[in-house]
């Protein structure tokens, strides 16, 4: 399914708490026309939770591992601690295993 993927959203320390991160997410979501969901990976979930994202309770995920610009293995891992979803349409997130068909975003 077509998704918007967000990973490593960063805002300079001196620009934090000014709405920059929220504006970046909003802009990305607006540009995601035709996508049903936005997925994010975040160690610090505060911004995402404030903008409507929620943790995926079961996020058994398969993805391609890359190190030093080389693919080296396919990894299957539970990412429920960091994987978040926001619905951008009237669809509901489907149950089951997530296969990213490559590197995470």
C-alpha cells in the first residue's frame, strides 16, 4: 500500500518548541496525496503523538539492512517501541506483518 514514510525528522536545538517540527510534518502530510497512512519511526515520540500519530501495537516488520552503502541482510524485528501510524484517509490500518519491501524509508 502506498504510504508516507517519516524517519529521522530533526530540528536544530535553537529552533525547537517553535512549531518547526509540526510544520514539517504537516507539509509532508499535505504532499502525501493519495496515501492512506503516514508511518514514522521515532525514539522520541512526543511530536508525533501531539500531531495524531499512535504506536502500532504489533509491528513485526521485515526490512532490508544496509551498512556502509551495501545491502547485507533481511531483518525481521518487532518495532512496536518506535513504529507509529497516522491515518490520512478513512481507512483503518490492517492487522498483520509489515513488509517494507526494502530499507525503512
